[in-house]
C-alpha cells in the first residue's frame, strides 16, 4: 500500500519519470531475487540496486526495478555515454586482493561490458586491479556510473 502511495506521489510530482518508466522494458520476475525490494538488473544504476549483480538477472526483476525507477532510485545506464566517459588513466583500480582477482575478468562492481564477470559486486570494488586495467585498456569494460 505504501509503495503504491509513493509511486502515485512521485508520478504526480514527476510525470516525465512516470512516462519514461512506461517506455522501459522491465521484463519479467523470473529472477531468484525478484520481489526483494532491490533491483538486480545490471542495466540500471542507483541507490535502489542490489550489491551483487548477475547478468542472468537482466530483464528478470521487473517489479523491483520498475518501482525503484518510478521513484527515481535507479536509472538506466547510458552505455554510449558511459563508454565515452571511461578514461582508464583516470581510474583508481585499487589492488588485487579480491576473491576472484587475476582470473581474466573484471569483477569490480563499478564496471560492465564484455570484459566483466557474469557476477559483479560492490564487495569487489577496487579489488581486481590487474584484470580491470587490462579489460579497460582493451575497451572491453566501461564505468557503469561515470558521474
């Protein structure tokens, strides 16, 4: 009930967000983590996101993502803008103390792209430096939220 109230409240205050939410393809709720009040779809960024994200959950957490999007807690990643804003020389990649460091894939939750692992996590931010640097230098990853 309260979630419905918030969605209506924000759609009145921000009608453009409500209209935009209608044009986003959210998919279905087939994720194991659907309806847990966190968006698990890696196509989005923001405060309403889960801390670990699996590519398999893209398009499969519709209710959570739709709600978070409608109240402004997440937004779609603009992949082209993110790629253009990713300058490898300006990124602090950190160290290689992560659980999956030096496995050839970037596990750092700040990044996405074909050079990332199927699972990324905020727990791995700055903890997979060599893999992420190599993937960035090869233009295979980009910052999900370069702002």
